[in-house]
C-alpha cells in the first residue's frame, strides 16, 4: 500500500498529532512553534492527505481553573480533557489512514460486558484495543476479555491519550 492509496487524514487527527509532537519536542527540551511542527508533519503526509472535516473533535486548551502545571505534567490538563469519544475518533481516523479496517460496537447495551472498543484488521494483523480517557479504569469484565484474548494469541492493548506516540508507531508499523 502506497501513501497515495491511504484514506485522507482528518483535520482533527492532524491537529491532535501537531499538539502531541509539539508536547514531545517541549518535553525533550527542544520547544517548537505549532507552525514549525505542522510544517514537519505535512512533509510526511502524502499530497492531498488532509480531508475536509466530517466531525471536528475539539481539544480544549487547559484553563487556569484546571490547576497549576508542574514539571512532568505541563500538558496533563489537556490530556485529562480528551474524552474517550474524542480519543476513539482520533484512533479510528489514524487507523483508517494507515490502512486498517476498524470495527467498533456503537451500542453495546445488548453485547457482552467488557468487550474491547476497537477491533483493527490489516491482514495478516489483528489488533484489539480498549480505549480509555487518561483517568479511565479498566473494569473487571474488560480485564477478563483482555486476558482471554491475549491467551488466544491476539495482540491486545489499552491505549490512553498519553500513549499517542505508541499508537501512531504501532498503527504505522508494516506487518
């Protein structure tokens, strides 16, 4: 699959990636402007890769009422504000952009409790993920599903917004 075959990147995903890369540069002691980070990111995206927004995911900046930022937690208020629904939309966009087929049960009220949020398929790979907001907890039913899927040899992850670099690396990795 070439870069031209990939579906377009949503503006929400691009914005979230820019925020994440800017945070990583700041944490590494090499602060970069948002504009510079966007230029570098756009160099790595295929031509015409930015799609018109279908649904814009708003990542709200931290407010003064979120409490003081401390070393090592400078962006924690932003991560804490990324809802599980926003995180799901971002991961699904990234997965589709990198050639994965995605399945998510939209209404799980009649499904078995605890089944993971996303099933990703890109032959010969199968990845099952439970997505959590930064402070979300894995329930006992979710832990059982995760353990049983892993026992069957399935690659299973619990991903949070702070794992964005791991998520990007995993989904971009070729089989």
